[in-house]
């Protein structure tokens, strides 16, 4: 099996020779400093550098995919938030929220073009990366994380309690915008879409608000992508044990969890594929023998896809990451 067929088969629920080992991109980016130094920078804003970085992650580290972009800020930048693009040591980050009223944001950006600016760079990179051998993963931020990056998150979370209908209108606006972006990625050639929603944890939202303000929106974007025949990976940070039942409703092809989640327990409660969840702290600072041991544990927990548990530190070494990818590919854990 080549890398593309293996991942797509797993996401369909078919049997494969071994689990794929991937790092999808977006929040879960493997464009660590050692890689970005080789690219020479510009991988967040230039097509050529973005494509080069995606290919090097596959070739040097061994992750069995191409994944772009390498952050979750291009969507929010296009909605009026200010972004520091970062460099080879620091990831892009929000520096100022859009402080206009929500209704003004929805009116001013109702026709926001998802094919221009850095979003357009991502789409062009996908077009250049598409191929028959390595799966191309397009990455979008989930609606909760996007909303709480465009606007001060404290305002959003207060609104969920005090003005739930107003919050729902804004989240629907954000989600529709993300659907458009994801579908443009599909047109460009993405084989898989990965949605990362780091703010939408069960700990922050709680089970009731997760069911009300997260599940219907995930279902809408995932349904739109499934209509195009595109599988979806959904990543949720934190301890997801109190929202597992709700996650069954979103019908993602695979769910990705942080290292705090016991994957054996998750397997019992979930009807979908599982991805993860090798500790990113261990990948950053741990000994390689321990990395192999934790990777073995993930495989013995019957994950369908092996991957880092969350976003990687830029200082993570290529050597530590290849300890994980090489072990999965060797197949000696069976």
C-alpha cells in the first residue's frame, strides 16, 4: 500500500497492512525549527516555501502525508484579527482581536473571499502538492476556536451563557465561512480535511454547551465534506471523557485526542476511527526509547492512525519524531 491508499482506506474503515503515521498540519504541525531552517522561512506566507516544508516533513521525518497550512491563523486574519506571522522559532499568533460588534463583523465580512491572502496561498500549495502517492490534508480551525480568535474569547464564553442566541448566530456565521474554505481546499485537491478546535474542550465548554454549540456545527461542515466524498479528521484538545457520547453524533471519520485521553476507554465508547495520541511533551523532551514505548502503547490501544497528541513544540527534534515514525513503519509491534 502506498501512503495515500493506506490513509484513505483507514478513514473508510477498511482493513490495511498497518496503521498510518501522520501529522495533519494546522495546529498539529510538524514544521519544527529544524525543518523550517532548511526551508529558509516564509512557509506561512509563501506558496513555494509552504510546499517545500510539507514535502520535507514527509521526506525527513517520515509522516505519511502532506499537510498545510502550519498554523490556524489565516482564517482569523481574513476576519479582521491581527496576526504576527512568527519565524523559524515562533509560530504565528494573534496579536489583536477584532473589537467591532459581532453584528458589524458579520455584515462587513459576510462576503469574505476565502481564496485570497494567506488562505489563497494555502489553496495554491494544495494544488501543487496533490499527487497519487501521498495524501494531502487541508487544515481548518474549528468554529469555536476561530470565533474566540477573531473576538476576545472571554466575550464569546460570556455570551454562551448570557446571550446564547446571539452567540449561536455568530458561530453559524463563522462555521459557514469555514465550510466555504474547506470546500475550496477540496477543489484545490485536498484528499482529507482535518478540523482542529483546541478551544472546544469538554473542560471549557462542559457537556451541555458542547452538545449545543459544537456538535451541530461540526455536523454541518462534516456533512458538506462527506457530500464531496472527502473524509474528515476532528481533533479535540484536553480531557474529552465527558463529551465522548456527543462526538459520536458528528460522524467524523476519525477523532484525534490529547494525551490525557485513555484511548482504550475511548475505543469502547466511540463508533468512529481513532487517531493519536503520542505525548507531544515526550516527543519534545523525552528519550527516544520512551518515545518508542509510548508509540507501542498507542498501537496496542488499537488506534487506527498514529499521530502526535496535539501541537508540537517548534524545538522538537527531527530525531525524536523519526523514533515514532520509524517504529510504526517497522511493524515489529504486532
